[in-house]
């Protein structure tokens, strides 16, 4: 195997050595040339100064005698020097006695000489006599051509560099030969020996070591190669043995695979049969799921239809003249019906969670008012010894973005749970904002929950203990639904509880602000609050009264100072009135539990006295303060969070087959100022529309003869009433029902049983409100 000379190690080493030697030799040569240059540069000045010294005395005598002929001979003699190219002799009167010059020498190397020494140099010698050394009698001027000296310097420098190059070449040749003999030649021999071997043969003879290299790197390389040959031969032997054993195992495996193949065929047959059974079971499960959805939809319709009639009739009855006992009885029945509706909604929502069909709205709504309304509605469930308070941050936004229905369910379930398990103390419903999230917090002083029971209370139909179910009742759905709703909104329901001390439930819901907080009208006056320091009433008033501009003072006992002359006294202590009223006649606002109002005779005896039930909403409190302080403030309907109910002078077609529901809807609409025409089924709708003009159609979906979907399609297909709003009335609360109604051509959706507020919202959206003076 022949290696090109430029690839041999000897050439590479010699090249590197010569390169280093050449660089060092060049540096040394340049140093020598620099020294020679400095010496040559100094010699120019020395030689010319010597020439001037030789010519000084003759030139002085000539200048003294003013002999022009001798002056000419003197400077002509100076011109015989090869370096002098111009000479002039001038007397002390600046008269030129003699002058001579010649051209500069031309040469290709003159450029280098001029660069190093300059093109020419000027010299002057002041002339004087020996006996008059201080009196100048003339000047001898010489111009010297430096090339006469520089040419000799360049020749010496050239010889110096050429000698250095020659020495480097000779040195490189010697080194290359030595490296070849000591390194390249032995390695080439080892390579040829390796190349000539048969790589397929497991037996390899040892490589011979070049003479004289047994102990250096080449000898070690040969020794390692021979060791590798021995290892390869040993490995070949082991592999031959392994191949023989592998062949035996392959023969055994073929027999095993043949047996296993038969077993797999039998297993595949059984698996195919199992797959068919699974497919049948899957189809059965899907049919059962569809049947469950249909059953839920049917049961929702069947339960909501009588509930709508029940709640509607109770609401209409409450609007009429009733005695206090009758009003209380009907109110209890109406609230109980609402509880049934909430329970039905919880069951349906849980089924939606299981089916993955729960959808969340994102609309602006007044969360603070929703909180207060929910607390007011549930206050009837609070024991008389429990103080219920809504503590809302004064800077809370007027509107937030989210799903008001689901948020109301969360608040209602948490508050109902707290009121159910609290027999005395406080239940606080707190609302605050943290960035784009809203914290809803319910704290109570109830029975509390043990640590090991806190994890399982979020499971459906589960409470902390069986004894709790027997003592307090409940289905165990509320917290489960609340937990699922919080997770669906991208939040989490948290719990902190100590048995016997109370519980704290809170969730940070993603409800970004839509409209900033609306400022309340400012009030003027002085108010004194008589209530325990740790009461919810004290905390509520300490937040709101300073914000509204009212001077506020608090007392824990009714022992008022004689100098205390407030404009209004607020208290939640019935016993305190006995000690307060004889001492002063200031107006009193008494805050009591739901249904615990004082009789009219006692109110007259303690007049002027107002009574308000807990929890105090901001609107109710502001109105009571406005009246008591005689401040020109807004009425309740104009306060923030209180919707304005205005009459709707509209003609409405009600399509409903259930007589009770007809009476309910007609009664609600009539109280809102609407003229109502009733049809019993969808087949009469087109005839009624042909007879007169209607502003809106309330269409029941499930009716005999023709259902609401078909009737709506016929109205839309006729093209005669393209802008007529058609609102679906349905007791089916399943999520697909809303889309079913929109597909049929209906504009909106109202689920039974509906409240008057929901009906007003629909009318406000689709019918212009008639403003009255």
C-alpha cells in the first residue's frame, strides 16, 4: 500500500519543523538586516562629516581670500565622491564663489533605498580661520545621494535572506529523510503487513515488529494489533458455538410456533365472538342512553307543566287582597314550589354533566343584585337565631360577563347548605373582585364538617354522615352540582371547615368586569347603629354608610349618651327598643329575621318605626335611609340593580292547550298591560293571525292537533308575518330543546315554570315598552 508523499507523517513533520525553522530564520535574518540598516544609516552621516572636515581648512582659506578659481577646483574635487551630487561654496556676504552638481543615479532598486534612507541629504559647514574661530567667513554646502550607500545595504540584505532560504531547504531535506527512515518506513511496513491479511480467516499470524521499534509507539501499535487479532479469533470461536446453539433453539421454536398458531386460531375465533357480544352491548347501552334522555325530557315536561300552573296561580293569588295569614300561607306554598323547581333543575343539570351537554352563557348581568335577590329568597329558610348578611365590596362592578343562571345555582346551593346546617350565629355571603375573577364566599357558624368527610361531600347523593340526612334532610345534590358547575367554569370549589365551629365555602369564578361600579346617590345625616360589634349588620353598615356620605356611629348597648342626637337609629335588637324609645323620639329602623315582624300595635307604640327583614339589600337600605333622613334620593326602581317594570301595551297571541297554564300566562300578561288572545292548539294560530294584528306569539311546543314546531314552520313559510316574534313555551328543559325551537323558526325560548321577571325580560326584548307619565 503506497501513501503519497504529501500524506506521509515524515512529510508532515518535516513541513511543520521547516516552517517553524523558516519563520525563526527569517526573524533572525530580519533582525540582522535591521542592525545592518541602522549601521548603514549612521555611516552615511559619518562619511559625509569626515569629508566636510577634510575640506574645511582649504575651503576656509579660499573663502577668506575670495579665490573663485580655487573654489571651483575644490568643489569639483568633492564631486569625485560617489555620494556627493551637488556642492556649493558661499562667502560671508552670501556671494556664490563656486557651484557644481550632477544628476541622481537611476536604478530599479532606488525606490527601496529612498524609502529606507531618504532620497538625498543636505549638509552645511560653517567656515572660519583657526585664529578667528568665532567669525564665520563662508559656508560649504553639500547634497548627498543616499543611493550610493543604500544599494550596498540592499545587496547585503538580499544575500542574507537568500542564505536563510537555502539553509531552510537543506534543513527540510535532511529532516524529511530522517523522519522517513525512523517513522514512515516502519509504519508503511506494518500497513502492508495488515493489508495482505485475509480478513475472513479467524486465525491470524502475529504481525512482525520493525527492528529498533520494539519499545516505541510503533512497537506498542503492533502489540495492540496482535492482541486484537487474538481477541477476534476468540470471539469468532464463541460466535460459532452460539450459532450452533441458536440453530438448535430455532428448530425447537418452529415446533412451539406451530403449536401456538393453532392455539391463536382458536383464540381469534373466541375473540371475534366476544367482539360481536360487545357490539351488541354497546348498541344496547346507546339505546338505553337515548331512552334515558327521552325519559328525562318527558319527565321534565310532565313535572314542569303542573308546576307552572301551581306557581303561576300562587303568584297571581299573592297579587290580590289577602289577610296576613293567607299571604304567609300562600308565600310558603309558592316558595316550596320554587324549591321543587330548583331540585328538578339540579337533577337535570347532573344528567347534563353526565352526558357532556352542559352549555354556559357569556352575557352581562348584575351579579351583586343577583346575590342579594337569592339571599332574600332563601332567607325564609334561616332560623330566627341566625343572622344572614350580604357583604358586597362597594367597588364591585355593576355588570360582569358570565352565565347568570349557573352562578345563581352556585350561590343558591351554597347558601341553602349553610342555612340548613346553621341553627344559631351568622351566615355571611361575601362578594369581591380579584382581577378578572370574582370570589363568592359563604361562611357559617354551623355544625362544620370533619376532615375525612370533606372529600366525599361532593359526590352525588352523599352527605357527611347518615345521621345528618335523618336530622337535616336534603338529597345531597347541591354541593355536587355546585362543584361540577365551578369546574365547568374553569374554577374550583374550596372548603375550610372545623366541626362545631363552622364552614367556609368559596370559589374564584372567571367573571370579568363589563361595566364599572355605579355610584349610589349621596345622602346626608347622622346614623347611630345599636348592634353587637361582631354582628353582620354592623359590618354591613360600616361598609356602606361612609360610602354614601352618612356620619356613622356604633354602640354595642342601647345606653346612648344624652348628647347623641342622630337623625336615625338602626338596630337588630328587639329588647333594645324598650330602653331606647322612652329616651328619644328619633326614627328607628328595626332589622329582624324573615317573618319575625312586630305586630301593628307594637309598631304604633314605638313609632316612628320601620321594619326590614334580613338580609338588608343595598337598594332597600338606601330607600329606607332616604325616607328617614328626608333626602331627595331615588326611589327603589331607580336605584342601581333594581329593574324598572313598565307597562307593555301589546296584543299577544297565547297558544297553550293546558287550561291552568292559560290562566297563569293570561293573568301575568294582563297585569303587565297586555291584551291576550288564547288558542288551544297550533291549528288555530294561522286563523287568529289572519283575523287581527299581534305584537308577539307565545307558542307552547307540545299540543294536540298541531304542535308548536309545525305551527311555527307554517307561519314562517307563509311569509306574511316575517317580523312577528314567536317565543317558545316548553316544559322540556333539555339542552337540545332550545336549538330545536330555533330550527323551527322561533325567536326565543321560555322554559316552564317561568317567573314574572323572566316573562318581563322577554317582553322587554321583543316588544317596545310604553312609557307613562
